[in-house]
């Protein structure tokens, strides 16, 4: 007879056997599934690899290529500024009186030494006559006092017929008379100078401004500007450049014993606001001795001859400073592309496959060509002379794509 404890042990044994069989079947299914998945993946990769074509098997895109131009190129750096008169003079009266006459038309060109205004000339001529008469009286007094002194001195020296004190008094009177004569002569010079100032003449040649003062008005000496004369031949052009732009020119500034500004050898162009270029070439004649603290730039001045007066002061314009780039590399503008990595061009190698080459473009151009920096062996950026630059079907190709060259020309 089987006891209850034995029946419980047999039942537990059967349950354990069933669980073990279930675990073995589940693990076997998992292993089979994993192996099948790996097999399918491997087959897929092999099929994909076998389906991917090589560059030689890919369809070829027809493109045009051009060789870069390598030459010495003159480029221009442009800076904005304003023209200015080389000289500006304010005409101010030196004497007071009634304005007798104005001898010019406002806005006309006047020459140096030309008579502009006449102020109360009769009044100052009378003052000169009066000063001359005073000088004449002083000269007669000097002559009289000198004769008296000589006679007294002669008598004293011969017989002491006069006292020594009389001789000394006569000598003192002679000296006082001489001093008074000099004072009257100075007064005469002042009167003559004031008479000259009654005629105001042009101190420089140039164009005179509008004068608001008409004849008959009372003029006060040194209290008002009667007119302004500006000379625009030569003409100045003032402009500012950044620190970075001016650095190459600082070494050309004059040093002790060499006052000539060497940068003035460059011929500058003046480009006006209407797009035209002024016919005369200019020179730089001034570079500031330091950077402006407020603007952070250098003040520079250029000088242009203006014999016909076709350009005046105060005009907005741009100055173009020439710069020569030795062995500049030029490629078609349309060949220069850009992405997140920067600027680049497509080249065709000897195998007829496209290569992507990063470049560093400059701000200069010549017609349809863009100036880029020469090939840099350290960075691998740039284009070498003779390399084939793609200039058509740029959207249909990429790095590693085979191409067929339709035409090959030199960029122009």
C-alpha cells in the first residue's frame, strides 16, 4: 500500500519533467529563429552588395570642363568717403565802416589778389593824411631840438658860456622828440595798413560763396564772415579704412628724413555716385598717425588734380586702390558651389571620375570669373593649374560619379 507522501513525491517529479521539456522546446525554437534571421540578413547583404554597381558600371553624365586661368591680376580695393576742397578761406573784414561796393558775383570763380569788397575808403585815407601831418610836425620838432642841442654843446665845449645842465636838458629834449617821431611813424603805419584793409582781396583762387551783405551796410571789424572761398584744384578725398586693410600700407609711411609718402606711387581711381569714373588718377598723400579710438579705423586722404573743376567738395564717392595678385587663380563663378563644409568645386580626374575639392574664394572677380586662393598643400584646398573644373550639369553629379567630357576650354 502506497502512502500519501510517496504519491506527492511522484506528482512533483512528473511536473518537473514537463517543465524541463517545455523549456527545451522554447530554447530550441529561439535558436532556430535566430539562425534563420542571421542567414536571411547575410543573404540580403550579399544580394545588395552584388546589386550595387561600381563606378565603371554607373551611367556617365555628360559635362563641360574648363581649365583655371592663372595670371598676374590687378584688383581694386574700394573705400567710401567724401570729396573735400584743398583750401577753404573765410573772408572777414579787418576794419569797420560802411561797405562801399561788392566787386564780384556770388558763386563765380575768383583769382588770388582779385578785389572783392571796398569799405569806407575815404575815412581811412583821411586818417592817413592826418597821420602824415603829425609825422611831419614831429620830424620838424626833432630837427629843431637837435640844432638847439648842438649849439649849446658847442658853446659849452668852447667857452662854457652855458651851463652843463643846459646842455643836458637840450639833449634830453632832442631824445624825447625822436621818441615822439617814432610813435607818430608807427601811427602812420597803422593808418596805412587800415587803408589797405579797406580793399578786401581774395587770398586764394577758387569759387566764392553767396554774400548776404550788400553795399551801404555797416561792417564791424572781425565780427562776421562776408564770404567763403573754396579751392577744389587739387581736390581731396577723405576716407576711412579698417585696421586690417591698412596694415599692408603702414610700412610705406614716411620715416625721419623721408617725408614723401611712398604709398602715393599707386594710381587711385575716383568712382562717383552716378557710376562714372573720374578721368584724373589720384595719389594718397596722408595717412593718420594712429587709429581713431571711436571708429577703430584709420583716416586716409587722397589727392586728385581737378583743373577743369568738374568735381567739387562734399560729394559722396568711392576710391579704388589697385593691388596686384601674382599668379592669381580664376575659375568660372557658376562652378563655385557651397554646402555646410564651405565652398567647393567639382574636378574631373584622369580616370574620368568626379572629385570634390574645397576652395577658399576671395572677394575679387573679373567678368564671369571668380578669383580663388591658390592650391594649399597643407590644407588641400584650392585648384592647381591644368586641373579640370566642371562647369555644367553640376546638379546631376557628385563625388565619385563617372562623367563624359563634352568640351574642354580655358576659362575666360
